[in-house]
C-alpha cells in the first residue's frame, strides 16, 4: 500500500515487511488490541472520516469532531485536541517513531477503533 505511515526506529526507517514479525509488531508485544489499532493507523485503513470518504464519497460528513475540516490520520496523531499527548513542546512534536506511535495509542485507547464509527445504512458488522 501507498498509504503506510512513515516511521522510524532510532535513526532507521521502518520498512513494510513480514520477516521476523515485521518492523512494527515487536513493539506491541502480545497486546492484540494495540496491534489492531497500530495496524489500522499505519495502513490508514481506520474508521476515520477520511477513510469513509474514500470508500463512500459524499455520504458522510468529513469534519473531525473537534471542528477541523477533515478527520485524517495526520490530524489525529499530531494536532487534534481531542487526543492526549504527553510531551512538553507540542508545537514542535510530530509522531514519526514507532515508540511515539505506540505511546500515543496507549494513551488514547479509542484512537483508530470502531467505537465511534459513523452511522451508516449498510448492514456491515466490522467488529
């Protein structure tokens, strides 16, 4: 996929691979829910409004619940005031490491989940 989130581990870029459990899975241990949220975020296949807009154009409001014009991965990770971040200099912060992403997801367990998915008229059971 072309939508993979570019992340680093130390100074090295993590490349998508399945060898040795990949570059991301070792960072979540045995936490299945964290692994699901991490995968949804990294692949950008998450129940966020930019995703719904891509697959159901014009059927949903794309506005983030915080009021930003589009709820998308980068906004959620780095700017949305509805999510907690534990750093001191928020203006310069940008999640670009696997450690930072895992910490963000641990601090925000509803991020990239189907808990707040849009209401739709399709009979889909995604959970």
